[in-house]
C-alpha cells in the first residue's frame, strides 16, 4: 500500500494532524496498524512536494483542535491533482515480499521445523482475522441500497478482498507446511534427525 497516498487521501477529505490521521487510517483500513514511523515521514514528504500545507491550530476557530500548537495539514490544489492521478493510474502487480515466504525461499533443511511451527501460527492468525472480518461485514444486499455512500461500499469490498486473500493464503500455508514436513522426513532419511523446533505451547507445571 502507498502510505503517502493514503494519508493524502485522508487530508483531502478533511484537514487533520499526525495522530488523528493515524487513527483515521486504522478506522478506514481495518486490520492495518500504521505506525508513526510511516505516517509522519509521509506527511513530511507530502509537505516538501507541495501536496499539503501545514498550519498551526489557533484559538480563533480556523482549525478546531483540543491541542494547542498541533500542526494541522490541508491539501493543496497540487495535492488534489496528484491524488486523482494516482487513483486513475494503472496498478502494477506487487512482488511477493511477505516475510514468511521469503524465509521459506531462503531456508535450509535445518530451519524447516521452525518454519513448520511458524506456518501453523500464521494459519491460526489468518483464521482469526477472517473471523474478525466476518463479524464486521454485513450482508452484501445492504450495499445495494440507494442510500449507501460509496465510501461504505469501498470499505466493504476492501474487507471482502482481504477475506478472499486470506483464504488463498491459508491454503498455500497448509500446502507448504505439508511440503516442509515431507522435506524433513527425506532429510532425516538421508542424514539423521533434524533438531526439533521449541514448542510454543506452555509446558505443564
């Protein structure tokens, strides 16, 4: 995801400041926890490029804030143009950068017991997230009402897309876990037992 353009989109909707924008991102993209180290550099970059401008929160009512001295950001005309161009530009296929799959690609046979355990934990986390998404979303028919705003429709499809991706991810993790177990058996047949990964389950007292 382009954090910079996501932040710019929020500022276009209405002016905001750093922490408030982080909270709005969490609400808009459920399940994503943007950090200050991602949002504040994005704000600095947008400001340096002329996409947004900053102004101090004042007591005259120009910018409503509960905090004195907080820097608020509003979009410039250039920012509006840039965001519109980004929305309408073709989207490239993102490369595979998931840390788990990078570990799988570069692991040695001795690492596989640990990766089998990581795969189990990842599958569990994906299933938990799918449950959360199911609880958040309403019936698809609700989105077809005439009074539903596009923002609500867009967020609903974001949840549905994430759920579909999670389902594919779970299937892939289950398959690679089975493949790693077979690889461990082959390795042990040739060279002897592979050291077992420490269990994540608490030991009985």
